[in-house]
C-alpha cells in the first residue's frame, strides 16, 4: 500500500538553525535559460567558502538531464564533469545538492518510473553526491488517471515517491520543492491547504521543504508568514529566494543588496538559498550580501535591526546614495552590505577572463505576450493572468484584484515599451556537463509542456523571457528577434585566468572602474521592487526639467531659469557618468563579466543619453509652445499610484516589465512609439558612443553630403527629391537633430545621421512664401511635393538618414524618437515623408521606423510614407 511509505510527523516542530550549525545558506542554480558552466560553478564554490556559505543546489531548468530528459543516465563524459563538480564542492566545504525535476511527465504509481528515478539518483550518488532534491514546481497539479486509482491526492503521490527515494538512498540530506511553493499558490490559503497539510504530516520529518514566501518573488518575508507556514509544514522551511532572479524579464538584471528579510528570521528558518540572475558574474552582490545577512547576530536590538529597513520606505528619493547609518557590526543594513560587496567585487572586473562569440542574454526566449489590462480610475485594476516564468515554476500566474487603493494606472500599460523578441524555432536543449568552459546547445526534438487552456490558469506553459508586446507594435523580424537566442552563445573562458586574490587594486588607473562607478552600476540595476538612489535621481531630474521647460522662455537671469539650467547640467553630468561607466566596462580584463553586463549597460546608456538630448533641445527654447503641462507618456513613474504599486510588492515584478530602463523610456512623450524601443543588442561589443544633439549651421554641408550618399543606391530619383534636404534646411527648421559617432581614439565625433522636420507644413506660411518667391524651379517642385504629401493626420514633413556604416539599429530609432518628441511638444502627432519609390533601401529604412506607405504621386515615382505617434 502506498500509504505505508508515508511518515507520521509529530506535532512538535523542531527548529534546526544556525545555533547548531545546520542553517542551510547558499545558492540554487534554479533558473530557466543558459546554465552556468562547470568552471563558473567551481569559481562559485571558492567564493562561497570564503564567505562562509555551505550549500549549492544544482537545478538548472534547461540543463538537459535535469528536467526535460530526467530519465536519461549520464554518459561517461558527463559523469566526469559532474563528479569533478561534486569533488570541487566538497573540497570547499560546500554541500552539493543534486536536484531532479521529474514532475513534467512522471507516473507516480508506475513502479518502473520509480525505479528509473532511483537509478538516476543512484548514479549521481556514485559520483560522490550525498545530498539530493526533488522539485515538483513546474507541473500540472492534476494527476493522471492511473495515479488517481492509487493515490488519494497529488500530495500523497509526491510524498510517497519522495519518502521511498529518500529511504532507498539511505536517508541522505534531502529537500523537496512543493507544487504550492508560496502563499499566493496555496489553495485556498496556507492554513487550509490540503496539499501543504499532507506534506507536513506525511513527509519524513528529516526531509526539508522549500518555500518562496508570500509570492513567487517576495519583497518582504515576515516573521508571521514564516511561523504560519512552519506550523502547516511541521518544520521550518528552506527559503528558495527569487529576489535576484531575472529570468522573467530580459530588460532587468539585479545588482542591489539582499534586503526585505530581517535577520530575526534566521532562528525561524531551516535555511535560505538564493536563485539569482541568469548571468553568473552579475551575482556577486546578491550572493555576497546574503552571506553577510546570514552571519548577523540576531541577539541585537530588534528595533534597530533591519527587519524591513529601507524596503518598507517608498521615498528612496531622499536617500543619500553614499550615506550609511552607523550601526553595530552585528546588525544588517542593506546599503552597508552593498558597499562591502562592491569593495570585494571591484577586483573581479580585472581578473583575466576571455570570452568569445556573440553578445547574448542567457534567458530562453518565446513569443508569448502580456495581455493588456483595462484601465479604470474608479477602482483598483484587475491585473490579468500573465504567462510568466516564475523562476521556480513555469506556470500561468493567477492574480487577484490589487489591494493597493492608490493604484490608478493600468498596471500592464508598461508593456508598450517592452521588447518583443521572437526568433527561436523551438525549445533548446542545453548541456553544461560536456565542457568545463562552454554550454553546448542544440534544438530539442521532444514534447514540451503544453500551453494552458483558458480555464486552467495554473496549468504549465513555457515562458522564458521578456516577451511583452504592445498591441500597436509591429511584429519583429527574425533578423531582429533571434539576436539573443540562447543557441548562439558559446562562452569560451579556457584561457589562463587570475586567481581570486592576485588583483592589486593599488595598481588602478584612471581608465579602470572605481567604487563610484560600481555604485552607479548597482543603482541603475537595483532590485525588483526598487530603483537605486541614483536611478531615481535621473527619473526625477528629467521629469522636473521636462515639466518646467516653459521656464526657459523667461528672462535668463530669473532664479527659476538659473535653477533650470543648473539642473540641466546635473542631468548631463549623470548622462556623462553613465557614458564613462559604459566605456570603462568595455575595457575590463574580465571579458565574461563584460559580455554579461554589456547588453544592459548599453541600453541604459542609450536611453539616458536620448533623454538628455531631448532636454538639451528643450533648453534651447525652440519648443513650439510654453505649456505648463507638456506632453509626457500616459503611464509613468510619476503617474498617481504607479510608484507606490511598483514598490509595494503587492504585484509580482513581471507585471512591471523593463525596470528602470523602461521607466525612463516611458517619460519620453511619444505615446504610440513602442516599436521604436524594439531593437536587438549589438552582437559585437563596441565602445562607440552615439550622441544625439540639435542641429547647428556648420552641420549643413555634412547633412547634404550624407543625403546624397544615401540616395546613390537608387538608379534614378525624381528631380524634386534630389535636393529635398537642402530645401528643407533653407526653411531654417527648428526641429532638426543630428547624431554624432565617437569611437575610441577619435579626437572629435563625426556626423553619422540626421532627422529634420517641419511641423504642420501647410501652416508654415512664412516659409511657403519664401520658397514661392524663389525663382528656382526645383524649390517650387519640392514645395509642391511637400504639400501634396500632407494629410490631416500626417501634417508634418520629416526626412531622416543614417550612414550605412552604422550597424547599431537602435541609433536611427532613438534619433527618430527625439524628433517625434519634439514634434509632439509642437502639437503634431503625425508625420509623412516623400521617398523615391525605386530606392528600396531608403523605403526599408523608413518601414523599420514604423512608417507605412500611404500613397504615390501620379507618375508612381514618389511614395509618401507616414506614421502617427
């Protein structure tokens, strides 16, 4: 009888914690996406030993034989690598937990299946492994018909197989991850969950149970919630902490400190393991600060201990980014822990590590989209079910009405600036046990988890990255979409490397990263529910400058104008600091680390630079009006309730996709421009800085030359288009931007593109008269061409070009964003451009910028393309 395999657990709860040295503290490699390499794991073991941590759980969801092919035994070559890993862990005093995820397709009542599971774990035990885990987190909670005939419930089935395997392996250290692994997933709730109650009462008492807290990604872990689940499970849980996990959002990486968990929890827990960023080298702060937290003396003053500290506080704006309160060393403060971690992290950037291949992000991609919610201002919005990668479970999240009464904005409105990435032809099998230094990939030809039915919101379905798509965003081509495909990256770090201790910080040069640089880096990519201090400052400065831009038209000696100019310089200084960070990062010796951070810093730098360029244009006083309420994106960090909802933790962080990068993008006053934020990260690392600025007279010849160069590919061009740019420049347009390119070693930048517009051309009476009085026929032809293309919804003319040598596809889009934002401030929301119909290259360049063909002239030689925003 299967029930004989279950244990009767005493009601008494024995708390095993740090007092007797049994507190589990370490790392779980439990994310979806490209696994870490064996060499990286060995590097991790050394760090964990140094920091006093004791446990590592091998559970990479997309490593072939962990989950998808869990039945398959390891080959001789794979066995050698796994044995080497286990040996390395032991040598560093780390308990290596080997985890298996059989729940996708196992039949619990089938004795052959149970035998296969035992055989697999037996094989790993022969490699020297003495600790194991079974994960049941990514599965449909419905039992098969065969299992229903044998087991009373799903929980009974899992308990039966877990207890049997545990005894078969001679009762080793053992952890199980339940299907209901957080309070939000408990049915109907934690105290009344039959599933959790069964686990608590029937699972062998010595088997530990994982728990993520109130939610999949919990902002805070409260003492009360831990006591509640401990009572139900009849044992203190091991916290699987997803605070730093980023496999659900390609725009975000988390470099902030471990926080929101009081050290007072330590006596109440069996342990804590962090499931961090997919990017191995980006996890230094996450793991280092967890280690600091775990070693705090909880006998200190509870009121002063950081039970919640800055996490509860919403107003991080007033924090000094370097100010750390004076606290006893046995107390935990997140900002102090961050500073300590940065001190130790700095030498890592100069370790000699080589990497080859394309720059890619490790998250696995799919084409699923986040559905939009319905905006309501009269009641809190209902956040729709969102298909998400939950770091532990691959399920469709079920969400309830938000409890935060201040929420007014549409919580998923941010999807309008999230990147659509869709290029993979199918699931990818990865294997991190074939090489010390590489993760091998190949297409997977096997059944995948089925997509959920509409009436089964908890059914499993794969979603592996940031796929939010705006309703008005065009589909991304494979050329753009597959740039980050996990199957394209082979990291080769086989070259000799420096050890952990042989980098001398005293040898630093001005070109190398400093503490201040890394503090800025961490602030820009902080935590799921909080932006770092300097990140918030950039948000605030842009918003203030934008909303007060009308002041520039006043007397420049007025105090408010002086303040505006000073804050404009402050924003420019911030932008320059990020530029320096970007270039310094590209020059570090640790190329593996650089490759991992490059996509994030590259995009952040570009967004901040674009905001700065727009503000500088506003500062020139060329805005078409002096409105006290200038146009800005509909839903931003400063919208009523938005920030509070983001920071409250009431919503899972995948509801707010994109992090600080997206929050900055949303400030740009271009409502219908989500497609302009869709672009791939350059596959080749480059330190080239592209800067957008306002046109000045000395640019005229370079713009004219570039205009002629970009037309040269066309065999013939209508006469009235030959000198289109020259004619528009004659009209002295106030809406004109250029982009400058500056490479390393260049004495000065050179012009690489331009974008020019005349708002509401039909109303541009003074310019029209000037051209009409010009006796040159080419000018009259151009004027007719311009007027012929104007439509009620497309009243403004635009011309743009980027030099073909610019391979960064985001440059043209950011240039156009600046111009559209400037047009918006002049009251225009639609543009058109006349293009030679035979110039396919130019036509294609405008199509990629979201333009569509509206009409052609009678001869069919001129195509009029337009877009609204």
